[in-house]
């Protein structure tokens, strides 16, 4: 069976079985799409159903006055290592609704949503593919938007929306897609800030928790492919309107969240940590540890005793101090917060840096005693056993080595056994 024959399998039939019980014709489909704001555009490549919403700077999204949003995106661009000379007017917001959750060649984007700035307004456009044969018309329509943009804003777009749309251009042999266009994938900063703060990092979770908006009568994403197939095979129309609303909300959410994320990174740049939800600061600290040691130290010191029980941050702070050779601060820190890690670091410091073998031996013994007491496990109930075994082995080996060194020298020492 050739591809043309396969596509005929999805040609809408004349009868609907589950919406009104009446025969659904092309005219009724058109009347329905027009009733929810659609405009049919006829092109040489096929037909496009286009939906547009224009929102002025004084209008509100999700109860937020758009004019109050600080439209400074440079901190977010800098965080994502994207050209900070890009302005808000240079961005294209992009989101697809598809027939599958894969990026394979059999996955069709039947609804393409875009958003962009036009003067003082934010425009959302959605392009609905009524028939599979109309896909080239939508791709050609979108091409100028992609080529006029300096970056694309998406949510999980680097792994899904952008690879998929590139595939569709290749399959349809439509040249000109800017394959190297930068992608501002908002799921990346979203996870860096809010990972494990809430149950997940889904776009609608961000809407609810950050923006304070909760959708009503929204169609779940996993139902969207099936709803489109039912439209194609049985003519069921009502879910299509809900899918269009779903897609529109996704685009508007990205627009608002981009500024909120950028504001958070602006606060990080300026060291204004009190402006950030404290539950997110540990996540931000872990990211800064990899990319900006000075900012990491600043944030860790701001958190103070709050991360005493966060072993990951505790260790990263210690390692950063060591790398910067701030030994006095590191030693004081380890002594202030005693733990297996602290005793191990103090034993290493006094053996190799301070050359005080007796004190080094004392800290090795303290580590062994802490393990024997079981106090380490009571403070760290989730600590894996292999970590304790690793520390115990290190302390025992270090103790034997230090005793040998002391015996081979003229130093008199107190055996703490």
C-alpha cells in the first residue's frame, strides 16, 4: 500500500458517532471551526484553518497585568548561554499538538501554535490541519516566521517540537528552515529552579504554582492524539476546540514564564536571594556550583545552617572552598558542622596541608567513633550503607598510615586507641 492509499484511511467520513448523532459534512466542520474563531486560508499548497488572538499590553493573562511584567530577558539568555543581544521582539514562541508522542516520521503536527510580539500586542496564531494533505500549506506559512526570528521559545522543544518540525520540513521537501536557530527551552531553567520542589516540572504545574492559574475543562495532553483521530475518522468536533484552547494556553504560559524565570536569574546575578522562593535555592545552588563558583559560595553562605543537612550542598561548598584555597574558611566550616565528611576533610587537611599528624589522627579517630556510635545514621537516615563503609575504610587506612608516619618520626604523640 502506497502512502496515498494509507492517508485515505484517515479521510473524514460523512457520519459522526458520538457528538450530535447527525451527519457531519465538510460544511459543518467549517461552520464549527468558524464558530470558535477559525478563518480558512486557501493557498497553492493547500488549506489552512487559522486562529488568532491579539492581546494588548493593558490586557491580562491569567489575571496578570501584562504591562507590569518586566520584559527583561537578558538574564535568562545569559543563563542559557544564548546571544544576549536578542530582544523580545526577535522571539517566536512555538508549540505543537501531534498525532503521537514520538519524533518519528509517522508523527504529524496537526496543530501548530506560534506567538510573537507585534507592536504593543502579543499575538497567538494557531494553524489547524484539517486534512493530512494540507500539511505543506502550514509548513510554508510558518517558514517566514522561523526565518524572521532570532530564537524560538518552546517547552521541551529541544527534544520534541523542534526535531519534529525539522523532520516534517525534510519529509515534505520544503527547503529554507533555519536549522541552527537558537532554542530557548523553558523546561531547562524550570527544572534547574524547581526540580523536586513540586510533584513534577510540567508546564501546567508551573502555571498553577508560579502564575496561580489552574485550567478548567482542559483536555489532557495524552488524550490529544486520539481526539484528532476521532475527528478524522468519525467527525467528532468538540474536542478540537478544547485542543486549540489547550495549545493557546501553552503559548501564553511560555510568554509569562519566560519573564518570571528571567527575573529569578536577575535576582541571582544581583545576589538578591531573598526575592526567590527559598524552596528553590538549593536547586539554584547546585547549578551555580557547576557554572559560577563565586555566586555559589555567596548563595551557600546566604543559606547558612539551612543546608547543614543537605549533604550535597554541604560537600559542594567544601569542595569549592578547597578549589579556591580558602583553607581558613573551610576548616572553620568543617569544625562548625561536624560529620563524617567534615572529619574526613579535616583529617586530610591536617595531614597534607597543615602537616600536623597528631591532629589529623585525632580526626580520623573521631570519624571511626562516629560510625561505631551509629549517630551518623540517625542524622542521615537515607545515607546508603556503602557510603559509611567507604568512610570507615578511609578512616582506618588513614589511621594506620598516620601511626606509621608518627612512629617513624621523633614526634611523641598520644595514642588515642
